C-alpha cells in the first residue's frame, strides 16, 4: 500500500475534512458527536490509518465546516456524507458514527444503502421512552433559548466518569473548546436533530441490512446498553459490545477499548 501524508480538504458546501492512511486502502469515514469536532478522533486515527484510508470531517456548523444551508436534519447530515464520498470519488465506505453520528450513519444506510459497506454505531441513542425523550427535547429547548454552553456543565457529568477530569483536565479543555466553536444556529438545529431524529430510526421498515457493530458504555445514561441491544435487535447482522464502567465519552477516556474491536470488526467486514 502507498501512503501519503494526512491532507486537509473542503467540499463545495464547506465541509472541512482530513484524509489519512494508505491511498489504496479501504475507506472508513468517522462522524463525531454533537458539539464536538473531527479532532475527537485524534487518538484513534493512527491505529485505524495503518490499514485503512481514514476520512474524518466536521459536521455542518461544527469545527471548521460551514453551517447547514437548510434546516439540519439527519437526512441533511446523511447528504453531507454523500457529498464527501463524491468529493473523494468513493463509491462506498465503512461509516463509524459516535452519538448523533451513530444516528446519521443509520439514516445514511437507509437513504443510500449502496454507499455503505458496514456500520459502526458508537454510544448512540435509540428509543428513549417518554420521560427521557421529554428530557432530551427540553435540553434542546434550553440550547435554543440560552445558547450552546448552557448545558455544558451537566453534559460533562454525564460524559466522563467521576474524577476523570481532575486527572485529565485537557479533556475538559478540549470539549469546552469544541462546543465554544460551534455555529450557534447550526448547533441549535443539530441539538433538535439529536433529540427528535431518533424517532425516525426506531424499528425501520424494511430493517437495516448491513454488517454492523453497536457499542456503548455501561454507564452511558443517554445511550444505554438497553438501547444498544435494541438497535442490534432491529438491525440484521449486528454485533453488540458494552464497555464496562465508562460513560458517554468513554472513547476519549480509553481509546484502545474502542479502536481494537472496531479494527477487528472492519477486518472481518471489509469488502
């Protein structure tokens, strides 16, 4: 395999993205979560790029990407990936999505099944039940009224295990910096897409038929093990892994606990 240094590019609609790994390796696209950026994958890309062509990008209104040109929905974010694949002249790719990214890649395979070879769905919500659904939609309303940082402190408590940020203050610095950098309107729309969009992914008919790995963490309150098992039960050809002890951003606390099973899955399901 030939390898070129990582390069940064931008699509016509303003999506900023990086490409790393061998030019002739099979492509893997990484989707970060709400209010984060493609920098989320910094500790994962070196291992993934050893054997795959890795594409990481910023969602509309996040990081260095332009805001969405129309109302943000899961379908619009799925179209963003299609444009990205077209920009790279890629027919299809494995799509790895974290949190809302795991909703976007499911929407993508429903809308454009020929563009997806396999899915990795990380810490992604599913049917929340009425009470939890109301709470998430209420948070989306708070963001709309009070701004992107209004829910930050509560989110950090949900995302990291107790004491982790005392030992790794750089993680809090990164997460706050990513959230501070979002486009306010684009972020408000993305928050609503995360809250409300899950409804369109519950028990899709016909079901998703794509090799899939679903992972979450034992103490992820917003993307629970029960949700991971429900996604798997509704998706043909799915494996499920629950990572012990960690919370929503477990992939930042312990990258290897995610990279290793993802690589194993990709090795078995790369065309």
